[in-house]
């Protein structure tokens, strides 16, 4: 089932609150919605299954990344832990001049992301199956991206270890968080120093329509990451740097 007229209007209204004209992208978002709801009947891709939830908490929430002025057209981006394609796919739809690599360790999810990319004909996106700990140790990918994204559920110290080694010096990491992120940021300062990063800033905003609190944490890559990072798969999550 494609987006209903009510769903389309909800997406347009929420986009307008973000300063975005999503009218040209409605066909792509509608097809994405159809693919996601169909696949979710047989594969557990997301716990959010209703139209309003998918539109606001997946599509629109992903697009709040554009409130970060650093996320400019033409940048190369890796979305670490993309899941069913968030935030990377909505951003790839509205920012065709940027290149998005969508990374996840669960193959059924990257298979779905690849299907969406093929169906929508997105030339600026590709799905990557694997772990960030391993991708960042590959010479061809290490410190090559202008930006990394994480719609993070892990601690900021863990996210920093998984993302900063992938970003080139001068690039940045954009981490989507909820309210009350300040203590987490304070606890990640030691990790940032070890990884060649520093806190550039935190932007606070509200999710359109719902008013839910959001925070965009920006980490700037200021020095090369030492070769021992990231550590072996699983360790950054089990034993975050301090």
C-alpha cells in the first residue's frame, strides 16, 4: 500500500516545518513506504508499522539531519547502522548530489535497502553489509568519508569509535540523539581525544508535528585515528572507551 492522501499531506506539512519542499519527492517516499510495509509483513525491519509513525518517526526524523549546516550537497556519507535505511535513504532521496553508503551488520536489512535503491533508481546510494569495526580497517574505506551518520542507540563513546575512523580529517560525524544528551557527551570526551575527534556542537530541535525533543551531536575529525581503533567487533559496545 502506498502513502494515503493523508500520509502525503502529513509528509508535506512536516517537511515544510523543516524548510523543505518535499512535493517533488512524494513518488519516491510513497514507493519507499510501500516497500517497507510489504517487507515488514515477513521480515522484522522496524517496530514502527503505522503510516503516521513511519512518516514522522522514520522519514521526517531522518530529514532533521539537514538542520546540520555541514551536511551539504556533494558530500560523501556513510550511514553506520542504517537498519531499514534510516537516516540514509530519505537523505539520499532529497540530496541527489551526495553519495551515501548505507552500512548494517544484518544482511536482511541491507538486502532490503538494496531493493529500495534499485526500485527508486537511486544512483547516489549503495548498501554495504558488514560491521563498522571491519570496514574501518579496510584501506580503501578508512578515513575516506566526508561525514558519518548514526541514528544512535549506543553510547556516544561507542558511536565515536565506530564512526570517526571512517571519516577523513576535517570531516564530521552527525549523531542523532534524544533529550538529555549532555551527560553522555561529557562521558565521551576521553574517547574523542583518543580517536582524533572533538565535540563541535549540539543542536536542539523538535520533531515536526509531534514536538518530540531531538539533539544533533556533531563531532569534528581533527586528527588521524590511531590504527588500533576501532577495536575488534563487539568490543566498542561492550567496553566503551573512556
